[in-house]
């Protein structure tokens, strides 16, 4: 149980750090972010307003995951909401490949910053759900008296 908590907190920590960095970079230096992140220039012309809009969303994602670390009773809702954005973002990237806007090679290029945070969010949210409803693990269920 303790090991899974540490692993989940590590995943959430990754999401907090990545989303916070993205937010700060996108809000402070949107054009620098646009040229720094691989593949972004292939998606269209630079739009400062659009980049900063996404930076605000990333800030909320970082806050939701961070607050959930310190407020276990709010964790499920916070992590679930942040994860919905990450899933939608990842699905949008896959849709661009499916309809031919991007080549399949971008899936692996974008994986660390797009798919991995969504996978971590899904894992953490499921873990938070299990904690909230106190679903016993298989091992714990086997140890319960009949």
C-alpha cells in the first residue's frame, strides 16, 4: 500500500512539475515556448493569445494535482478534473494523426508531454477513487474474514 502511494505521488509530482513549467513558460514567454517545444511550429502560426490560454489551463492542471496531494478528501475531484483535460488533449493529438493532419511519428515525439501525463492522471485518479471508496485489494480481500 505504501509503495503504491509513493508511485502515485511520483506520477502526480511529474504532472505538477510539467504542467507548472508549461504554464509559466507559456504565460511568461509564449513565443519562446512556441519555438522551444518540438513540433509546435508545425501546427500553425504563432498566436500569443492561444498559447497563453493553454498556459492558464496548464496552471489549473498543476494546481489541481498539487492541491490533491495535500487535500486527500478533495483528491478524486481535483485529479479527475485535471485528468479529463489531459485525456482530451491526448485524444486531440491522436485525432490529428487519424485524420492525416500529423504523421504517426508525432505520437512518440509527443508522448512524454501529452500521453504520459494523461496515463499518470488516469492511474492517479483510479488510485484516488479506490482510496475514497476503500476498495480492498485482492490481497486484503483474501485476508478478510468470511
